[in-house]
C-alpha cells in the first residue's frame, strides 16, 4: 500500500512517497522511509521514542497505529513557543510599529 511520510524543518519540507506492506505501523513506516537519517534533529528532539509526536492528516496518533492506503504520516516538531503567546507577541510588535 502507498503512504507518505512528511516532515517540515524550519528551512524546508520533505514528503516521501513509499510503498509499505499491509499492517505496517506508523513507527515502522518512519523507520523504513529513512527520514530519520535525513533529519537527525528528529531523533535528538524527541529521542525517537514514545515522546515523538506523530499523526496522520493532522490528527495525533500513537506510534503503533496501523496505516491504511493513502495515509500521510506527519512527524511534528516540538513547539518552541505557545501559539497564543506567539500571536500576542506579534500583535504587540504590530501595535508598536503603528505608534
């Protein structure tokens, strides 16, 4: 079955299309894709263990989640700042520019 593995670093986005056997788990597809070799920070960031944030089409899933035909596995980076805090900071900067 065909699936995609997606990861976006701050600099670029990579989507790998691959064929995996039926009943392949999410973590097995990540291992088979070789994306961990392309982006070593994934391993360093989450120790590639149970703390690795992954999902399918934007929904968080566990590493042992079974894949289906056409799934897009997404590997998420850890947030450096809370999205609401980032938005408040941008709003303050915009306000400061106007005054």
